[in-house]
C-alpha cells in the first residue's frame, strides 16, 4: 500500500475495531494525521479517561505514556504502538535507589516528572508535568523536595521556589540535554530577528539564552501568539507540525539532528495499522497494587496542581 492507501486503511481499521488512537506531539506528522487526539503525555491520558465508550486505545508514543493511560483507565485495553519505544529518562533510576534515599531522608517529599516508569511513580509522593511543576512544588507541604529524574527541569523549578530545598537527581532527557549554547548562537546567527522558544528539559545555560520557556503545548501556543519568527528548541515534532500547518510563518527547528528523539520516531504508519489489527505493539498490563500506588502520585498531582 502507498501512504495514502495505508492512511485510509488505518482510518477504516480504527472504525471497525472501535479504537481511540492517541499520538504524542513528538510523533511524525503522518501519525498525527491519523490520530484522534494529539497532545502532551498527561493530556492524552486525561482525554482517554474522559471517553468511557472507547474501550480500546492505541498510544503512539513511548511506554510511560501508554502506562499512564492504563493507570487512569484500567478498564481499557491499552496498546503501545511499538514495543521498543521507551523513554530513556523514564527508566534512569532504579526504584530501590529512591526507596533507599527516602529511608535515609524521611522528611523528604519525592516529586517525579510524569516522564517516569510506573514503578518509579509508585515510589513517589507526587508527579508533575513540565507545565505544572513550579505550581505543584510551591504547593507541597514539605520544604525538602527530591526531584526526579530530570536535573534540568528540577533546576528550572528551583529558581522559582527559593524558599525550599530542591535536591536534584542526575537524570536528563538525552535529546534535550544534548542542545548546546553554540547551537543557540548558530541559530541566532542564521535567523537574527527570531525569538527562541525552549523546553525546560534543556540545560540551564541554554534556557538562559531563550525568549520563552515552556512545555510542548505552551511552546505551540507561544508560537501562535507572536508575530515574530520563532526558533524552536524542543523535539522536532513540534516544529514539523507547525511548519506544515502554517507554511507562511517563519518557524525554524533548532539543531534538528540532536532534537530528534529516536524513540518517539520509532512508530510508523505500518506499525499503527498492524497494531490496530492486533499483529503489532504491546498490550499494557499493570498489576493492580502497583497501579494504585502509581495512581496516588497522579492524584496528588491533580490535588496540588489543579
Ligand atoms: S524526547 Fe526525551 S523525554 Fe521525550 S521520550 Fe524522548 S528521551 Fe524521553
């Protein structure tokens, strides 16, 4: 099948199987075309939970995202589009290390970026997204916070909460962490009038040179709210989509080779089609006790973050 035929076959298979297809914003634009809902990871989980009629969900993204859908909607059959698509940051810490840290520091509140495995979420007190992290850390009743796993997001948050001790782990997103100050300088030299929008998973010295800092959806909103050209310093899926939807605008990808997450780009249209037919992907199973522990961290995220 050519691409157009494959897309048509996917739409038909979605209909016949009653499957809701979710695609993270970092997916290839072709995957986004055939998805029912596109967005940040937690937005996808919430959206799926809000559609009780859909009992089958196919998540095009990485494993922790499909896990989060299952944590919130245990009654649904949740399939990850590609078995090997995992987020390296989500699994950078063994849960036992967090347990050991907590035993040595009983006063600490463990705060986990949503980009963590289910096992890590189960060890934590609260989750955060990149757009809610500052608000939640401020609202937590504890003055000592262990922030895992992303040192860059944790460091960014700590600037806004000087009254609390934020202990950082040494994890990071290898994709965003790879961006350098020179990448910013090079892009500014090519597009001197453009603003720069960056994700807080990038290094502190990179973030310091940018005009706007925000989550994936906040970056999209920023790009659409300004008249200026914008250099986009996050995974290239955001810029690819914006360029396609607004070809008349000046949106430029920063360091394209570095800001291409190989795990996010694993899923192909053929994978999606095969997964819809039950011949590909990975059905997510989470043991109930573990699910409830992980869900407590997400419930606390909603409690403190609204
Ligand atoms: S872009 Fe970074 S945080 Fe997102 S899935 Fe890839 S490695 Fe993980």
